[in-house]
């Protein structure tokens, strides 16, 4: 573990919790047994952009409901673990399946069920409003709360460090604006 900016430049993949990270933690139950969540569009944009740039994104959440899968599938995420009671097993499976070095993995969580995963990876990060147990193990605490741009913050930093973010006037799709 060295300099944070140097370490994030070596990021091989990013793994995120959902409730409290992509959202402010609030959920609304629906009549069909699913849940409604409010997501930040800037977080969604950066996930889609990161995947287009070749940065693998994974979701491991204890959250339930089909809307989680629909949201992240629409963004291009291909590996989504929901109803995850044993997040560390899912994280270890991802690392094994893809041959990643766990020191080069970012895990962003916000609450007690995320602590074990955060301790396992080399780059644990969290939103500003994470619980104290998470704040204690995070190497980086975003200035933004869950659901308010914390995902955009860390993903953009990684992409910038890897030279994959918007350069000059080339735009995010590599099309030079006039």
C-alpha cells in the first residue's frame, strides 16, 4: 500500500454496494414486493462510461428487488450479486474468476456488512456519510454522501489516473466537440 493516487492508477476492477452508496439508503416498498430507489444520474453516467473504457464494475448488495438488477444491467454491469448475505464470498469469487490482484480492487461500501470486503481489498473507499466502522477502514472517504455523487467521485478519479477520462475537448465518447 503506497500513495493513494498511485494505487488507484493500478485499479483492475471496482466493486460497489448499492443502498447507501448509489442511493441515500432510502427505499420505498411497492405493492409487488419490490423496492423503489432514487439514483444519481451522474453516478449512472460514470458507471456506463467506465465500462466503455474497459474498467470492470461489479455490484454486491444485500438489497433485494428486481429493480436493482434492471438498473445496473441497463448501465452495462454484467455481474450483480443481490440479496448477498455473505459479501466476502461473492468478492472472492469475482477475484478468483477474473484473476485480479485483490490489492488492485476498489470496494465502496457504507455500512457494517461491507467492512469485511473493505478489509480484504487494497483500496477500500466510502461515501462521506458512511458509518464509523466503515470510516475506520476506508483509505479514501469521498466528500459526497451516498446517492449524492460519491460513486462519480471515485470512478472519475480512477479514470483520470489511468488516462481514460475526458481530455481537452474530445468529449466522453472520443468525439471532438466543435
